C-alpha cells in the first residue's frame, strides 16, 4: 500500500539524505565488511559492487531532492511548476539524474548496450512519438526514458503507483506529465489517462507505453495463457501461446494513445539481455551481470497505422509477433526454459493454471 503524500514528502524524502550521511560516516567499516564478504561470495567483488552502487545512488538522489526543493521554492512555492520554463528545468534535471544512475549501473554491474534504431524520415522529424515497448527485466522503463531524454525528447510515461516509494521519481514525475497506475482503479481510468497524456504531446513529446501490462517472466506468460483459457478466450490464449518471449499485448492503452495523438508516429522497441534478472534474488545472484543488452527499434510513420480500432488491434498483435521473432533470433530458446514451453504447449483449454518452479 502506498503511503499518503504527506508521509512521502516529510518522511521518505528526508530519509534519503540522512541515509546518505550515515553511509558516508560508516563507509570505511562498510567497505571492509563488503570486501571480506566478497571473498566468500561467488562473483567478482559482489558485495563491494552493491555498496558502491548504493552509495552513488544515495548521493545522486540526495542532490536531486535538494534541487527539486530549490525548484519548488523558486517556482513560487510550487505555484508555477506547470509553466513551461519550470517543466523544462525538471526535464533537464531528470536527464542528468538518469544519465548518472545509468552510467554508474553500467560500470558497476558490467552491462553493455548494443542498440539499433530506425532513423526517422526527414519529413517526420517534428512528429511526436508513441513508444510501444516490450517490458522485461529490471529498470527497462527508466532505461527507455533515459534514451529518449538523451535524444532531446520529453517523455511521458505510464508507471505502477508503487514506484512513488522512490522520492525522486515520486516528486519529479508528479510535477511532469505522467500517470501512475493505481491498483483497483475504476475500469477505463487508465485508458482515459493515457489518452489525455497522448493528446498533450508536443513535437518533442514521446509517450512510453508497455502494452503487455506487466514485466515479462516465463511464469507470468504461463499464467496469462491459463487465465485466458479459464475466461473462455481460447483464440486469444492460442495467440499468446504462439509468442514465446513476450506477453500478449493488451490493446486498450495503445488504442487510447493512438486516438489521443492522431499525428504521432509509432516506435516499437524490443530488447534482450535483462530477462534473467526478474527478481531481487536474480539480480543478487547475477552480480556482476556481464550482460549485453541488445535493443532494436522500428519507426512506423503514422500513415502506416490502421485507422479503425479493430484493424489497429490486429496490427499491434502482428508487430508483437515480430518482436517475438526478433528475440528468438537474437536470444535463442534460452529466453524461455524448455520445461516452461512444454507446460504451456500442453495446457488444456479450461484447465487449471500450471505452477512453475
């Protein structure tokens, strides 16, 4: 459950600089303990890497929180934060913040990126973007926002409300156009919010959506297929079963975005390399990750996007199959263990959900 805003502002936010000071004071002891622990743990200096990244993260967060407070005061104690100059300053802050965090993460956990993106046609250079991305692995949403900020875009993003536990994300994105998905919200609330975000896109705007609705894991894929079967949606379950490395996309948010921004081009993004780090335990066991993240993006001019909702839904599903095919080509069968694949393929319509290890 997310705490109320007063608690997040008066308790969680100040706790970050306090924790930073405490870690700095105890740093010699923390480094000594981490060094000794690293000699007894698998991986190369695992505990030291974690302490180093936590230190960098806390320092950067503390600086960002101070700067956010300064911006709030300078903007008439928050009265003018919605105006353009203050919006621009917040985007600049988030650009520097995410760039520093990503750089520290890449160096600490030995993550490399191999990116291939379509070039935008010259006559579409001023069109806003709707970015529909696969969702898999830790922090992929912020990596995508970071990439867009570095390219001069002003991204708008749809996120889980639990991310407001992170003070910088909470404060900054509640001042910028963004939508936090609340659990148990009335039906249609999310679609309406996505449509409003899309409608406000400028020429340098980009709306980031994850049509799968959740972070991909083999177990989640299996359960989604079983749920579709239980609901009698056998054709959709079969479509989901055909795609091994992605979840079947939910079209509601994507269609709302297309309707809200009728002039926006679409970019489909897929990545591999982070699938094996779907939990905190996976990340801990994998440090250093020594991961190579491959990213592919396709630019689709708006003229190539179907107009009717029915055709657009079929078009989205066809693109998701292409994303799945790209993953098969670049990541291989290891993206989904064969035991999981076999269990899914033998799921009977209407049968119970199959538990996996």
